[in-house]
C-alpha cells in the first residue's frame, strides 16, 4: 500500500512539473499566449477606466496642463543692494579692508499672461521694490516687464511685456468651484523650471489668515513652494481659477496647505488697474468687530446677525451719517454682511462719493442709514511672509 501511495505522489509531482515547464516554454500548447496572467483583466479595467468618460467629459491632466502651461511665465527680479554706510570710514577699511560693490538681491516668482496685449497677473510681493523685472516665457523668449499697477491689499500686480504672438490663459469662473474639485498648480518653484502639481480644492473663502487686507482664498493641497507665487491654479479644462499666493509651512516647503487668490478678485483688480492705473475702494471710517451672543446681550441687540461697530472716526463718512458705537450693520447696499471680512469687502466695493444705504440694527429696531463713502487710502505695507 505504501508503495502504491509513493508511486502516486511521484506521478503527480512529475505531472505538475511538466505542466509548469510547458506553460513557461510552450504556452501555446495550452491555448494561452505568452505573458498572459490572471491579473491582466484587472490591469485592463484600471487603464481603460478613463475611456469610460462620455465624449466631451472631464479632460485629462495632460490636456489641462498643455492648455495652461504656455501662458505661465517665470519672473526674475533684481534689486540693487544699499552700500555699507561704514565703507567710507578709514577705521572700518583698516579692520575690514576695502569692500567691493554690494551684490544685487534677486528673486524668483511666476506670472500668468492674461491678454494678447502682454498683460501679466502676478503677486505684488513678487515684484515689490524690484529695480528690474525679467519675464521668461515657456518657449524660451525673454522680455523686460513694465509695472502697470499694484494692489498691495489683495497682493496682486499687473505687468506688461512687449512681445507678440503671446499665449493667453482663459479666465475661469472661480465662483463655480466646489470643495473636492481637482486643480493644478503651475509655476516655477525654487527656480527649477516650470512645474505642474495636482491636488483638489480643500476649502473655499478662507479669511482672517493675516496675509492680505482683503482675503477670500481658495485652499488647495496641490504642492505650492517658494517660486510658485504668482503662478496659476487651473481647473481640469486649463482655465485660470486663481493666482497662487501663500502656503502654510513650518519648514519653508509645501505641507499640503496652499492658498490662491480667486480669479473673480483678480479680474476686478486687473480691469481697474488697466483702466485707471489703480484700484479705488470705498471707506466709511468705522472699527468693526464680529458680533457674538455675549456682545449682543450686552448691547441689548436682538439676534447675532451682522457686524457690531465698536468705534467711529470723528467727522468720517459713517459719523456724518449718524452711525455710532453699538450699532450693528446687517446690510451694505443690499448685500448681507455676517462678519468683519464681508463688511470690509462690501464697503470697499462702494463707489467713493456715491451715496449708499446701510441697514443698521439698534435697541429700538432696524433702520436704514444713507452714507456717502470716502476713498480708502492704501495702508502701510506689512511684513507678512508669503510664498
């Protein structure tokens, strides 16, 4: 019995070995093709998935990158360094020797061509205080840029170059973005050359970050690094959704939290600067604060909708209209305001010298006040660090 079992085991072993030899060397004898494996159907299902999109559906990353990349430029800036104030002191020269000319400071950034006439959108902090600005196109052409205007309060600037046959990006509708939408960030990080990174829209309407005066950022996890500032944030059609501006980072590099200025804001700034050379905003002279339930109870204000005024500038537009501390502004020109950022933006959108209505909530109820806004003056530039 043992002999028969041993003979059976040996026969099975020989048959299995022969099967593997034939399957490896002569798979056609088994009706199979060389290289076929059981994982092939799974691989085919994965690689063929994009083809399942309907015709005219979402384009690939390649299509979006090709559509937008040509219009994204690199910006090189230089600024002459101030001479050492002690260089003329003979004792300074005795101890430290003759000092050579100071090396100019250089900077790197990105920009986006938005008009065939050569207008370029970028960040104000990219070109701020620069003595010379050079723009390098993706096709290798170079040109010296002229500053048409800047808007430090949104950290945007408009440049112009004198080249012809320029690639132009399509301005998209940033108000149509939703959390989870895929986006691409295109720019020149660390000066290594044009780079495309992908991610999604992580959040919308980010404010109170302390970066700009007027904030309404798109947050994305697409990698944004130093040198990406002023570059493009585009959707899957290659349309411009925002201007990459800043990152949250503890190391100086991308940590998956980047911020872009929406195209809706950039378009308004672009049109105002090209038309008037500057952005004109309204101002009424109040000190606002977000209304909390505790403050509403303290001032005897029903509800918590609106922005409470804690200070009014003497003889300012608001004071002349009868606004006083403790008033709660709920609407500006028919637009609801629920926090300080919304109030600031709504007032800034008013035309200086043109009367506008404010809905004001007081102890005795809701009333309408007419105020004639003045012109907002530019603040002293802050020292926030951006990317």
